[in-house]
């Protein structure tokens, strides 16, 4: 579901063009969830249905680097070392055989899923799950069962069945709780559990699993072991997600320090933690710290691949975002343009790639901000032309570009052209998904705003009411998208002279939505409080107004002090 920001009537300032989302997911129901932890394959055996035979596995085994965890490490995961060391001789051979079986099982599930045989993949996973359950019911509860349950859970994440993943993890969690830290494979299983719990947004359980994995590795290999990097990065990502920035920064710095000490200060593996830390700093509004991270990534890639490599362009794009966050708009524009040119010349990405598209849109938005709207509009038109050339003029994916172009024309007060573009986009979406799908409400609400600016309030009101109806049905009456529609409707009806008591009720409804989404002290509630106070004043509600006026004053002071800080 798209995240919508409430408009700010009566000016109806458009949302960031790069954040406009039409939820075209309703047209392309392909919400793939990939697991970057391990690559496991199918076992070579005579059993047709499932790859891991029903038998008691040897208790004496250890992992080899080929099955090392790569959780949250992206495409560079091959560079992160294994958290396991394989013993020599017979035990290693027994262990390697079991590990190969697990790898082959996972790879078979992945290949089935990629080739469209999802049902076959689920059958394979279910068969192995039932086999492990039978073993456990007969009293075999050990690391072997934990390892297979781990692979089954990872497999279900691959096929996108998160509900069943949760139930498998519940069983797996009970098994690992009963195991001693000395068990082989356990740190790897815990590492995968940490990643999977994070995917399920069960962050406290994710932290617990990562912590135990780190403790085990530290006992085995010491606190300076490079085997710690992957679980530390996983921990940093979770802490960043749940807003514990201080802890996240601590873990990112530890990962960076471990990599520097083991591989040097210019190793490519540093890109992962530096990028994570830089993005976190951007999120926290610390542009200078973010700039330091991304500038270092640019230098690493330049030394490894040369100044014209596409990786340098991508890192330069992140550096431009940091410059923008610091208010250095002209430098950011220069970096954006250089990044785009490098990536184009390197042929590392197709010109219609989503990343390239986002870069153009971000640059276009920045150009509008610095008063170079014509240049920005040219980029937005380029996005539309590329999309139309590759997918056709009436493909739903072109609608976001039409909306962005309309926003650009609206900034220039050319509301007639904005209306034309938005009507084209709205027609495309209605043909694609029908008149009641929530996807049509983005161009429809933008069209209502444009008609408001054209002083065609009656037409604008009808569109805003239709958006409200569709979104209430799609998201619920107390959802943020509904709050956005209500905010727009209030401004239109206010100018139409509608009953002020009814307008106050709508504003109070918006406030409830905002408080639930952003908190009672969220900055987003300030404008709504101002409007409520205004109408309470007009309606003679002095007592109610006094309480809200006091709250409004406190919020203003709070955010004024934060800005000064």
C-alpha cells in the first residue's frame, strides 16, 4: 500500500514527485520476497517428493564456508566469511554431506519458484516439514532437525508464504532454545532466524537471535573475528528499523572496524556497512555524517573500477542525496547529473531501470526547488517518453510520470496543462483496473487539487468525495490515505461555504488519523490543529479552543527549538 502524506490546503502543496505511488501492485500481483541468507539445493536421492530423506542425521557435523550465512548482505554476500569452521577428517565429510543435502533442497525450491512451479516447491517443503515433525515426535530433537526447519522456513520465504514461515519459526525457536551453544550449525541457524524474524517484523525476536549468534561466534573465534560481520550488520539493520539509532550506529561502526582490520581501508566489502550507516544518517537528518559515508564509497569504487564505472555513478547519486540533505542544492544537482551520465555511458543499467528512473525524478524535483523548473520538466518528459516507448502509451506505469509532469506544470501555474495530463492518466488507470480500484485515486485526487486551483470547486468536490469513498472501502475509514482525501475535501468545501460544524467534524477526524499514525506530538498534526482552532473560534467554542491552543503553542515551541538545535 502506498504511503500518502496529508495535503496542506489551501495551497495543496504536491507530495514529493519521487514519492508519488499509484499502487500498481494491484495490477502486478508479484510481491516477491527473496532471502539472501543462503543458497541451498535439492538432494540427489530416489525420493521424488522431498529431498531430505526421513532418517536420523549424524550429530557430528560442522558447516563449511559454502553454507555461510549471507543474511542482509546483498550481492556482496560472497565476500562475507563463514561463521563456521569445518573439522578435519570423517566428521567433516559427514557434515559436508548433510550440508550439501540442505543446499540442494533450497536451490531446488528456488528454481521451482523461479520457473513458476510454486505449488511443486510448496509440496517439496511440506514433505520435508512433515518428515522433520515425525522425527521430533519420535524423540529426535537436535541440531539436525533445527537445520532442516531452518531451510524449510527459508524456502517458504522464497515462495512468499510468510504465514507458514511464522509457524515454522515458532517450532524452530523451541528447538534452538533447548540446544547448547556448542552445537555446530547453531550460529548459522540463529543468523537465519534473525533475518527471517526481521522480514516478519518481529524485531525483538530478531535481535535475540542475532545476539545469541554473535555470542556463540565470539566464544568460538574471539571478539575480533570477521565471522561476526554478518550478524552485526543484521543487528544494525534491525536497530535502525525500530528507531534505536544509537545502537544501530554502534553496530555499523563495529562492522566497519572489523572489516578495516581484516581487509584494509579500501576493500569493497566496506560498501555494505557504509551504505547502511549513510542511509541511516540521511533518515536522521544528519547530512554531514551521511556525506562522509557516501564520499568514502565513491572513493573506494573509483580506486577499484575507475572513475567511469556504473558503481561510481550509483555511489555519486547517494552522495548527491547527502548534499541535498545539507542544503547544498547546486552541488547536489552537479553530482546528480554526473551520476546519470556515468551510468548511461557505462551501459551497466538499462535506461528504463527503476533506479535510473528514480534518479531522474529526484534530480527533476531538485531542479524545481532551485528554480530551474524547465530543466526539471525536461527530465520528467524523458521519463515518460522512455516508458511509453518501451511499454506503450496507455500502460499503467506511465501514469506516475503523467502525474509528476502535471505537478511540474502546477508549480508553474499552468493548471490547464496539468488538468489535461491528469485526465489522460486517470483514463488509463480506469481502463486498466476499473472505476473502483484504489489505484485510480492518486491521479483523481491530484485532478481535484488542480480543479480547485482553477476555481472549479464543484467539480473538485465531486472528485474528492469519490476518492474518499474508494479509499474508505480499500483502506478503512481511519487510514492515512483517507486522511489525505479528507484534508483535500475540507479545503474545497470551506471555499464552497459548507456548514462549519461539519467541516470541524472532518478536521477532528483527520486529527485522530494523524495522531494514530504520527503520535500526539507529531509535527504533522500542527496544521490540522491550527484549522481546528480557527473553526472553534468562529463557532464560539472557547473552552475547547483554549485546550487545543495550548497544545498547539507547545508543539510550535518544540519544533522551533529542534530547528534551532
